[in-house]
């Protein structure tokens, strides 16, 4: 390596406060989204079990943005 092809940079700590806060924020956001997705999945399974047990043959059309079939 020559001096012309190298560059200098100041070393920074890997675990600085900004990186730590971003990691915590990422974990919290994804935990909230995972909880919502889990709730939607359980609701869909519960409705399938209930409707098959009760013999309900109605076709349910759910056009909301929170419908699990539109999320997948």
C-alpha cells in the first residue's frame, strides 16, 4: 500500500450510545410488529376453528389493511 491509496479515519467505539439506542429501538419496533402479527394469526386460526365447529359456512370478506391474508 502506498500513501496515495490509503486513507486515515478516526476509530470509533463499536458500542457507542447512538448505536445502542438504535439497536434497542429496532428490537422494540420489531417486537411490537411481531406481537401484532401473532395476534392476527391467532385470530385467524381461532375463527377457522370456531366456524368449522359451529358449522358456519358464511363467506367473510375482510378488506381491512390488518387482514392476515393481505399481509402475507
